[in-house]
C-alpha cells in the first residue's frame, strides 16, 4: 500500500454527509454513490474498496464481519473494515477522525474496527 493516510469508502448505508465532513477535515473519503457502486453486494463493495486502496465504512455488522473472516480464512487482503454503530453523524465522524489521526493505511490493512 502506497498511502500513509487511510482513505475511506462509505457503503450506501452510510450517510454521505459523513464523507463531506471527513473531507472538510483534510482526509480522503468517497461514497458508493459517488463511485457509481449503488446496489452492489457487500462482497462487491469490499472488493471495490480493496481494489482502490480504501478502507470501507459500513453499518452492516453481520455481513461485513463474515466477509472479514472470509478474507482472513482465504489469505486475501483488504484495506480495512470499519463498522459504525448508528448514532449521531458527528459522533461517527469524530470516531473516524481518531482512527485517521492515529493509524496509517499500512497498519490498518486487514483490520476490522468497531466504532
């Protein structure tokens, strides 16, 4: 991975305002809508994020936990999965910024974090 900072990709269940707020803080964030990836399966979302060197942010705990385990069991890499509990957008942004401020993209590879 060639980036120091984690780049975020928000799946379609995550409010797009979060990407705007993350970008306003100087970090990279894009959404499934912006990337033309609406209505893709969760597996396709992780593959897209990985192909583009981005960690995925989702609210879908069950499916993405299973996908993380599947990637681990098969020896495949992903760029990180962040499962966000549904709450205030600003609380989610603050939790994401904490990760972005303290963890490099390389360190975050294959990680699963709950916020």
